[in-house]
C-alpha cells in the first residue's frame, strides 16, 4: 500500500510537469503562428499598396494617352480651320473678354481692403469681468451676417470683390457653417480680408458711412481699412452650372445666323448714320 | 494499477495543450524567448524525472522545485542578456539541451540494457529448460 501511494505520487508529479509542458508548448506555437500572421498582414498591406500604385500608374498612363489624343485633335482642328488665323485670334480675344467679364480671370486695380477679425481681446476681458450668465461668446466673433451687411453697404460701388481670396460672383454665397463662414462652398477662417476694386475714395466714404461699419466699431471688433493702388483679386475657380437656365430668346441663333444678324446690325447702324 | 496510471501523464499533456490553446492571450514577440526557455525547462524536468524513476531515486518535490528554479534562472539570464545586449539566454538553452540529451542517453541505455538482460535471462531459462529436459 505504501509503495502504491509512492507510485501515485510519482505519477502526479510527472503529470504536473506534463500539464505545464503541454500548455507552454501550445502557447509558444501560438506565439510563433501569430508573429507569422502579422508578417503576412504586412505583406498583404504591401500588396494592396503595390496594387494601388499600379492602378494609379495605369490611370496616369491612360490620361497621358488622352492628352495626346486631344493634342492631336487640336492639331488637326487648327489645321482645318487654320486657313483663317485672323478669325481664330479674334475669337480668342473675345473669349478673353468674356472670361474677364465673367470673373474668370485674375484682376487688378485700385480699391480698398477691409480686414475684420474676431474680438479676441474683448472676449478675454469680458470673460474676466462678466459673470457666466452675462458672457455670450457669440458677441465677440465675426458672423456671416456681419460680412453680408458690410458688403451691402459698399458692394454697389465695387467692380470686383473677394473675401479671403474667394472671388464673389453673382451666384456666390456667404453662409454660416458651424464655427466657420463659407464663401463659394469654401470654408474661411478669421481674419477675413475683403478686397474691393473700385474708386477707393468713394468706397472708403461709403464704408465709413454704412450702418454696419458703425455697428462693428461700437462692438469694438478689430476692423482695418487700407487703400491700395493695385489690389490683386483671384479668378473665380468654382463651377458654373446652369441646369434650368435658358436663353429667353425664342431660338438660340446658330453661328451662321449670328453672323448674318451681326452683319444686319452693322448695316443697320451704318444706315442710321 | 500501473497500466491505468500510465495514462495520467499523457492525459495531462493533452489537457495542458488544451489549456494552452484556450488561453489565447497572444504572447508578444519580445517574450517568445522566455516561453521557449520555459518549454525547454519543462522538457528537461520531464526527462530528468523519467530517468530518476528508472534509477529508483525519484522525488516529486525535487523535480518540481528543480523545474521552477531552473526556469527562473534561465528567465533571469535571458532578462540580463536583454539588458546588456548579449544573448545570454542561449547559455540556458545550451545547458538545457545538453541535459536533455544526457537524460535521454541514460534512459535509452537503461531500456536497452533492460531488454538485453531480459533476453539473456530468457535464453538462460531456455538453456536451463533444455538441460533439464536432457538430464
């Protein structure tokens, strides 16, 4: 019996070691496998990156061929119509003028620049002196309406306007989007620099007399005006889309008709004279 | 009794493997070498235990304490090696490996000798039987 219990003890100790060995073995195998799988995922990542690069290269190659095609088309087209270079030049000049009138070109001229910033100092001071119930942070920042009303007072004198390098056109919007102001679907941050091209003296006078200017000055908003001889305003770069707009004329004249009507007008004016 | 008990270590080995696979906390690559040392220490203790059984000098407490102290020393060596930038854990791996093969050699020799002894004893028995028949 004593011998038997000794044998059982032996087996128990051996079993404990076996238990530990088994657990450790599987754990180390696990660890080894997991490190291999991480290597695999990295390889997969690289593979996807390589694929991405390949795709982009393919895309750029396609675009290059497209450019070549278009260039070839231009070459043939100019060959076909190259018989009248005078007309081409005239059309191009007309195009330039139309672009200029449609605010599609960079423009320069005399005018004024207004810089309007958030009243940070005022807000800090108010935070210190006013109680929490009386402190309204929205009283110390520039709102979209501030810019709109400010422009309303002077825009009628301006020939071109931009806010923070966003050219204002007939479809431009000045909207409030959370904490920022959106112009031409582009988010702007303070300080807002409004550039107006126009007679600078008149612009300045109109600005100083406008209600919004007085209102902003009373609110202690940091507002600076500077006159300049050659302001530079960028071109309008966003899209122009007309989905429902149509010419009100009963028929859109074809090019040959346009030619004849122009001729007709010319003769008309000539006869008038 | 003995036949039944021989399954106990094997069952425990499988049980341990199951536990190891259920405990799926992934071991960081940094500690993989500590784990390998622990595996070696366990193997060493197992073979040493079998050898001790065959030599009739087995003591469970000594074997278990040997396993833990050996594993601890090896881990300490590995840690020290990590600190000073020398692969000191290789010393532990080397020592464990040497002991493994030593123990395996003892076990092998013991088994081979045992088989030989048995065979000689059987032959002698046969001879004796023949002699008895002749006589």
